[in-house]
C-alpha cells in the first residue's frame, strides 16, 4: 500500500491516497481543463501532464517536434498520434516517483487511449476515472477568443480555427469518453459557472475514489 505523503515531493495537503490516483481531465477545447488541473494539482499533489503545454514548450524551444506540432495546432487539427503518444510516454516514464497523474488534453483519440492503457498497465497503475467538463459551444468560443486577446496563441486568435477545434473534438475525441465508459470510468460534470464551483464539483467526484 502506497501512502501519498511518504512519496510525493511537494505535497501541500493532508490527503492520504492509498492507491495511485490517475485522472483524465476531459472536455472540449476551452472547457477549463488547464484551469482546473492547476487547482487539482495544488490540492491532491498529482503530476499534471498537459500535452498542449508540452507541445507549446517544444514550439518555444524551436525543436523539430515543436515545429511539426505547430503546423497542426495552428490549423486546429490534432497532432498525429505517433508524435503525441511518444512524447506522452517519455513524460510518464521520466517521472516514476509520483502518486498519480492528471492527464489534461490526453488521450484525444482511441489510439491514444489504448496506448495510455498499455503504458499504465505495464506500470501497474490503471486509470482511476475520466472526468469530462461539459461546456456549451458558444461559451467555449467566447472564452477562447477572450484568451486569444492576450495569450499569443494562434489557435485562440481566429474564430474559424476555434470552431475547427470543436469539430475535431466532436469527431475524434468524444469516442474516448465512450471508451472509458465501457469500464464505467467516465463521468461528466457541468463545466459552466464559476471556477470555484466547478472545482468543488470536481473534488466531490475525485474524493469518491480516495
Ligand atoms: P490544449 O492545450 O489541450 O488546449 P485547450 O483544449 O484549448 O484548453 P483547456 O480546455 O485546457 O482550456 P483552459 O483551462 O485553458 O490543446 C491545444 C492544441 O494542442 C490542440 O488543439 C491540438 O492541436 C494540440 N494537442 C494537445 N493535446 C493533443 C493530443 N493529445 N493529441 C493531438 N493533439 C493535441 O481554459 C480556456 C479559457 O477559459 C481560459 O482563458 C480560462 O481562463 C477560461 N476559463 C476556464 N474556466 C472558466 C470558467 N469556469 N468560466 C469562464 N472562463 C473560464
């Protein structure tokens, strides 16, 4: 039995987690995954892995992987699975001494889901739950256009790219919810309202697994 406060380096809370807590934070672009993940990490001390942030870091460093990712991201398309899965695996395997993960923006395809399950099975750490944030399309567009005024993100600056990202989510990513639902691991919560209210609803759901 692994106790949370014995193994995690930067823990700020009193939670004792008697098993790995591996969460997928799910939802359309702009649903608040990144916003809520930052708060959840603070509370539960899990390792936050955002594939979007990893790609943006590669872009900032002008790596070959970053340049390839940018060509897809700027158009609102998904980065190919072969690139994304390899990057995600490297990040997980580079951080073995954690008490769990918050996967933010991953998996976004069934192939990514299968690759994640294979990896976690090898590590003996299955996904605990997938929690989806439900947000209406017009709210998403408004949020991302607002963020685009200051973020410098090309994919937030253009409404047609934002709508493309939503279409890609509906076509390629929503099946991931059903994939984990087969194992009764998927749950949805309302992602509209104040950031604090949504955080409270997320914590209520997560605490059921502690
Ligand atoms: P991501 O970086 O994952 O970005 P996102 O979906 O836009 O953001 P998120 O849902 O985290 O929203 P946030 O909290 O920031 O992906 C970007 C691109 O990277 C993808 O389009 C794709 O090309 C590529 N990519 C990433 N992962 C990939 C993968 N696995 N496979 C292939 N390609 C991949 O919130 C958005 C805004 O809303 C913020 O400004 C925030 O302040 C605001 N907000 C949050 N909560 C709010 C609330 N309750 N009320 C009002 N505003 C709120």
